C-alpha cells in the first residue's frame, strides 16, 4: 500500500535519495520515545579544488533554496528509513537551518524555506514547524546549507 506522503512526493515529481551512513561517530537519527531527532545534513559537497560556496557571494538565494529542498528530501528519506512509513509522522516539530553565508547576507529564511515548503507540501498541516535559520561562517565539507529536524511520530 502506498502512503499518502509517498503519493504527494510522486505528485510533486520528487524521489527520495538513498540514505547513507554517517562519516563519523554519530547516527543519522535517534529515536527517543515518540520523537525522532535527525542529524544535520548538508548540500552540496564541495569538490576538491573548488571554493566553499558562500550564499550571497558565489551562489544565489535561489540556488541555496534548491539545496535546502535537496536536504529536505534527504531528511524525508531518513524519516522513512527510521519509521518505515512517512505517514507515521504526527508533526514536524522543529527545523534548524544553517546557511554558509557571506557576512552581509540577510536572506537566511528565504533559503531555508526550500526545506520548510517541501515538508508542508508532503505533510500538510503536520509539516508546519517551529524553525530557526541562521548564517554561519563555514559548514562541514563545504556545505552551502545544513539542516537538522525533530519529528514526532506515532
């Protein structure tokens, strides 16, 4: 049986990526009671020899917003990996987005909207969440955007 969240993803023309193992001594997610804590995931990886993509300098808000949607898809893949079914999500509780931004950049919320809008598109009202969006001077592996989330499930 196909879940309604999976159907919404198909209707949007989106496919969940494969979940990869973390590159360190931590987990991609932790389940505690009815809560799922998703580790931060970033996009895109910097290729050797390429500069770290500073949002507002090397890449635009629109490009970074697309990266945030890409991260959102990965977070959805992690939710499905953890819970087996996206329809087990009762509520997306919190999203924390970090933007590798030029010091004068101020459109952090517009960037992280790429992830937030995706979550609402997939889960409807259950996808509406509390959120923080901040700018940082650097992110691991040259990420332009990194996002973590907390999800309640049944």
